[in-house]
C-alpha cells in the first residue's frame, strides 16, 4: 500500500508568515509522530498522536507550533509567525499501533524561512 | 550531554570491507534501539531494530547491543557503494509510553569503489 505522504514537499515562507504542513499516514496506522530535522542533525521529536489524541507535545519548541489530527488520520503541523530558525525538514512518521514500534517516515517537507 | 551520541564521520571504507558504526546512549532505562539509513535529501529508512543484549543479524547487517555499557553498534559486511549514506542511531527512552525516538546526529558512511 501507499506509504506516508507529506505536502507540500517544499515551502518558502517570509518571516512572520504562517505555514501549514500536512501528513497522510499509512492507512490504519494509529500512531503518528512529527519530527524536525535541521541540516546536518538527526531528527528531533516534536509531538505524538495516538488516533486523534495528542499524547505528547513536549518537543514543540514554542507556542508558535501547533499540531492536530482531528479525525485520527491526516495530521497538520502549523507554525505561526515563522522565524528563520524554523527552517528545517519536517518529517512525519506513523506506526501501526503503540505496541508496534517500527516508524515509517514520509518524504518530509523542506521549509525555508527568509 | 546529548542523549544519543554518534561520531559524525565521515567514515570511509573500501568496497567489500566491514563498516562499523557506533552509538552510545545516556538513558539506562531505554529498551528499544533502531538503526535508520538516510540518503542525502531523503527520509530515514529503518534497517534494524534490536531489543535484547547480543547480536542480531539480517543479511549483511548485524546490530549489537550492550545495555550495561549503553552501547549499540551496526556492522555492515561486504560494504557496497550503495551503502554510502548517513546512518542514524535511534533510541526509544520511554519504555513504550509514546514510542518517540531520540536520534543521534548520524554517521556519514562513504564506501569507496
């Protein structure tokens, strides 16, 4: 079946602009994760959903970052008033369930804030 | 101190050699460990997972875990130029609470033909 998809693949934003990044997990996957990967670094955890419930948002760097998964499938990561330090690749991953740890990553959204 | 540490490399090995990639972690309660491969401009791809002390082999790949030393490694036998990528070590420190992964910065492997 289809893997994790993300859109847009690339986004250029002016500083101060709001952006919304979309993730379509693998069908039937209960768990969904967002990670931020800066250039030359490993991915860093942002937030975790189990179905529609956001169970962990400890990695969100500021209150400008907001994520939702209202129907337990598609998720949106929103960044308000973008700053240059928000420039990174935003990766979405899903796993079948909380007991199945293997995470499958999407292609990522590369965000550049000018 | 970063929770998961890797040598950033680059690690250069000749084709056909064994590549040895190492990782240490700080959370002694961690139970699950993963190696991901990431080609430039692509997303991470799972290679191996390991949960128990000892070795786990899958084709040309062997993962080794030593919880007492808080050390996990990945061996790649008969290295091929197509193995050239960044290898990310990831640890689940939660013991199943959320399964979030903590990644190292990755080791860049270059296999020379």
